[in-house]
């Protein structure tokens, strides 16, 4: 197959709003040889045309393998990352504790990995400390091997406490009270 010739093309523009006027934010429109045109907002959003041009030039300057890596990462979901963890544990003959992976699949598995934020994780930790972690039954095929898991037994759902609460509060950035010290000095 012949390699596409030519250079990548692109421009920055502002979309037209409902009122017919250009919006505040700049967008990128670009095309690589042999690929369709792509339209996307600047990231991070910018109202500065020079910054938008810089972002466009950075995108057009990407080499083929860099672009492929970026596209793969942009479409990566949390389930894919959990699959890698499960496969690594299987390669090392390490058993996985029940609930270690399932709870994350249930909570964030469908989300794009790049969109999961610290705030999302903090909210999950707080919810698990209040109500306890839960998950639904499911099946996933990873490298031709079917992995199945049962739903969390509702009788076993309880708030995280003790050492688990301390560990999750550290992940959530919450402070733990000091033990053995009185509040009045």
C-alpha cells in the first residue's frame, strides 16, 4: 500500500453561536494525509488566537506514532486499565481479592480514563465510607479468557471503617483525627 503524500493541513476558527456571532472560544480544524478532517475545541479552552495557533501547530507537528499513541490514550476507558491490572496479576500468579477490581468497574469502568478526576475519586471514597461499596455481577473477556464475578451480597454491604476508612481518607485527602490527644489544650 502506498503511503499518503502531502502535508497536514489546519486552521483555527471560532464557531458561530445561536445569536449568529462568533463564540468566545477558539476551535481547531485539521487534516492529516489519508485521514478525514477533525474538528475539536482547543484544550484547554482558550479565547487567545495565538494560543489556539500554538495548539494547532503542536497537533500538526505530531509524528505518526505520537498521534497513534494520543488517539489510543484519548479513547482508553477505566475498564481497559483494570484489564491490564488483572492480566498482570494473572501473569505473576497473584490472586485478586474479591471486590478489589469489581467495585471500580461498577463505579468508573465505562468512563474515559482521562476524564476521571480527583473530585470523582473523593466522591467515591466519601460514598463508600457512608454506605459501603457495591457492584453488579458481570462478565468480561480479556485475552480470550472469560472473567466473571458475582454481585455484592446486599447483606455484606456496610460502610468502610477502621483501617479501610483511614486508608481511603488518605486517598481522598481527608484528615484523620489524632488518637489519644484531647481537643482542648
